[in-house]
């Protein structure tokens, strides 16, 4: 089922997420819904709070034939070396700005079969893992952009927030 994507200004994006205790039909359905919703929106990643669920889950599809279903992620390592690249977010439509992040990361998570997976990542995968994990900590990429860029998009963000709050009623 395709869900509505929550937008900037929705309080659900600013709540900490709970760990998942076990895999069950509810979680499997949620994972399927998240993948379907991400594909429908032409996104490469989607975190559970973006469809209104405050659980530590995100999905990624970087177009490499491997759809990652990530539960209870934990970073084990961040490289000191950083890279700056443009990011966007399905919850912050129309805004694309550069964000500085660690070039390489090592992450541990549970997959949809409840197996522990450890991955080392660089490039787009590293960036996407950090962006999606931030959602689970109630952080959005626009929180991390340079002050100058933030000033440039601040009126756009205010407008987006106003529209979201109006829609929520
Ligand atoms: Ni995002």
C-alpha cells in the first residue's frame, strides 16, 4: 500500500524512533509499504517516520538491484574524511542543498529475515545511510546545511511548514 509522505513541519518527523523488538507480519507489511511508497515517489530512500511511523526502520534502493530493508541501524564507524554533496528529501520537496558527511561508514542492522548485517559503505550508499539514519534521530538534511544555504531556503521552508500545518488542521 502506498502511504502519504509526511512533509516538513509535520511533528512526526521530529520524534525519536523506537527500536523494533522482533520481526512479525506488521513489520513485514510496513517494509513492503515503505518500498512501494519510495518507488512510487521515485525516491532512493525512505524512513518510517516519513510515513508517520516512529520506528527505527528505513529502506534504500540505489538502483543497483539490491533493495535494502534496514531495521535498528547502528553506525560502528565514521571516517574522519568528509565529502560534500547535494541532497534532497521526499519530505522536503523542491529543496536540494549540499551536506557535509563522513565519506565512509560502517553500519550494523537487522534485515527483513532478522539476520544481523554489517556493511562498509562509501559514496552514495554512505551518504544515503547517514541521511536515512538521521530521520530516525528526528534530524532532517536541512538542519545540516551551511548557514548561508539555510538563509537562502528559509522562506521556502517556512512556506512548506505552513502548508503542512494547514493540511494537518
Ligand atoms: Ni529524507
